[in-house]
């Protein structure tokens, strides 16, 4: 049982497996908790209810030091400055070598599309296991702020830097080419 919804808790948004001491020092405001609440109720819990799979937050709020340590951009929505807010998450219950199945990706995309007036970015990061470490295979959602007028949907392949695509088909063809 979570304290935000049936499956999610506020503590899940303060996370870093690599830098737990830095995360522990992050002080949350009421506004941060408000953003966590809406992120959960607009996207995470509906996605969890529909897919019936566990969804794990892999990156939530990052203050300056943590954002720098993980290589985030200076104006990252993960910093929760002003109106920004973002969450990265994985759908669990897959094997390590599976790309996020189209079914789950489509479901979560539809949840976000239905609520696109609240979404600034929907990005799917394709997996990369080339060096033996699992990277990618997660979804990034950023809430729209007062200044953002467009709904951005991108797909990302991260090999020697990030390459973004505006269609899933384009990204999948590129990803398959890298993995043949």
C-alpha cells in the first residue's frame, strides 16, 4: 500500500541507487509532494492499473548536486524547479533481454495521450546491454508547465550519445540495425 495511491509512495520519487546519501539530503517542499501526487494519479497509477505490472520509479526528483552526478541537463524537469516535474520508470516482470513490449508501451502512451494537456514530454529510451550493464528500456514523462505549448513524443536510442526519433518505427529500425 502506498501513501499517494494504492501502489505508489512519496518516498519512491526520492531515489538514486548510485547516490543514496545525496538523495537523503534532498528536502521536499509541499509543492514537490503536490507534483508527485499529480504525476502518480495522472500517469503512474492508471498505467499500473491497466498493465497489471509493477511500475518502478527509477528517477524522480533531483536537486542540483544529484542532477550533476547523474549527468542531467542544467534545466532538467527532474529538478522540480518552478513548474517542472519529471519521472522515469520501468515496467517490471520482463526478462532482461526484452525490449519493453509494444503492448505496455502502447498502453502507457495512450494513458499519456489521453492526458496530453498535462504532458510536456513522453520519451521511451530503448535498451542498451552492449557493455553488460542494462541501460534504457524506460519511459520518461515530464509534466507541462505554464510555458510549454506542445506535447513532445520522442523515442531515444542511446549508443555513443543519444539519438532521438519522432516515430517509434524509425527508432525501432535504428535500434534493430545496431543490434544485428
